C-alpha cells in the first residue's frame, strides 16, 4: 500500500477521507464549528526546511476540506496546533496520548481558545486516532 509523506497534500487528502469515514469522530465533533491547522515544526535535518501544516475545514463532524495550509490559512483559522515531527510520530503511532501531550506542552496550542477546545477532548482524540489510519512514511532517523 502507498505510504504518504507526513503533512503533504496527498497525506491531507487521505486524512480527510479517513476522518469522514470515522463515525466516532462524527459524533464527538457534532457541534464543533471552525477550521483547524495541524502543523509540524520546521526541522532542516529531517528535510523539513519550513513549518508545514494541514488545513482542516471542520464543521459538525464533517471534514469539508483537507489540504496543505497556506500563509493566509494561518491568519484566518481559529485554531493552530503544532508539534515537532517526533511528537507527531509518537502521537500517530499511539505511543503518546494527545491530551497529555497538550497538557505537557509537547503539543502546542499556538492559536485558539483552550477552554473551548477542552469541551471537545473526545473529538481531539478521534482527530489524532484517525491520523493513525493514514500510512505515513516519516523521515529517517526519527
């Protein structure tokens, strides 16, 4: 099966499809409105010369769009969550719990209201669980 480069356009497409197929996510995020960017921090050593993000248009349990984020998206999206590549890899492989990662500051809420997000922890959990379903090829040495 095809392996996708993390946070690439192809990965975003596959992730959006997986999200829309996840019934648990749909239920947990039924009242959520607002776009979200999941971003991986720049790491030139890993071949990530600049920060790379996925823009997710999330509305009432549906992912209406999933693509690479543009500079304009960072300005307009109400939520931006970022982490380094190793943290994302540990989260998507189920080694690290996203909620504790957020509490410990390994996963950073760069933009948005933590209190509002706190009401959607099950949805956040399903967001990250869904990422496990996308076959991802992480850079060597991670």
